[in-house]
C-alpha cells in the first residue's frame, strides 16, 4: 500500500475502481439484499472513492490499467535518477542539561 510519500524513493499508483476493503460495493449490496437503486448508489460511491483513497493514501497517481506498461517504464526511468545509496542517519545534537 502507499504511505511512502516522504522518502522520495517510492512511486505508488492505484487503479480507478480498486477495492481497498474486504468486500466491494456490489458484493455488499448483494449480501444485504439491497434494491437495484441502492446497489447503483453503492457502485457509484465505490467508483468515486478511488479518488478519495488515492488522495488519503498518498498515491502519486491513479492510472488506467491499459497505461500500466508505460507508467512502469517511466517510473523506472525516474527512479534511475534518484538517490541510489542507502539513506544515512542525520547526526542531531541536543542540549544536555
């Protein structure tokens, strides 16, 4: 999962309509016996939630699955220009009482 936006080493992407929970809206609507209108509302909410999830989980972008190959190639090109060594600790000094 994402949550790595601050190390400048990780690129994370999501697909629109991806379900991040245990059960998608369609399955949940069927499980509770929801009527067709409620199922349609659940389906629409699930599709829109991809964008909220991408924002909240700090994805770099939501991509069309058909563009995955090009995005991976571009991401590898970007990562080749980034820091390649291990991160070194920063020495910090405090005030000794």
